[in-house]
C-alpha cells in the first residue's frame, strides 16, 4: 500500500486527497480501477461531441472528467478538463479544438500512471 501511495505522489498525484475523498485506501484502489476502465468510453463520447460541435454535451462530459480526476488526485488533468469545460460553456469551439491534444495527453498520462500503479 505505501509503495503505491509513494508512487502516485512521485508522479504528481495528490494521493492523500484522493484517498480521503474515497474514505480509505481500499475504496480508492477499487474505485480507481473503475475510473480507469471508464476512460475509453468517456473519451469516445467526448470526442464525438467535440467533432459534432455539441458544446453543451461536451461541457457535461469534461465536467465529469474534471470531477473524477480531481477526486482521485489527478489535479493536472482536472485543471485541463476545467479549462475545456469553461471554454465549451462559452461555446468556444476553437479553444476546444486547439487544446484538445493537451487534454488527450493529460488523459494518457493518467492512464499510464494507473497502469503502472495497478501492476504494483
């Protein structure tokens, strides 16, 4: 357990906040797996809304991604998703398109961290 927590911290994850949000380490560990497994489907939906310029629904899903990321301590992804949420609520499709790769990179980084975490 400590090894996993130290690994998360070394990767810039606010593990203490995440564990506190989930009540305890065991719940955090289990819920993190659920979050990881949901990412591909959520990204597919997010990309679909982006590609169809459906900013209201895009905003809803990036808001959820932001909240989930922050709940687990992935603050960088949370901040990037928040910027996308605000831009989409302002119907700023150009911001969303110009910064979409930043969002994808942050998601990929979180996925990579979780894969390593799960292998420990």
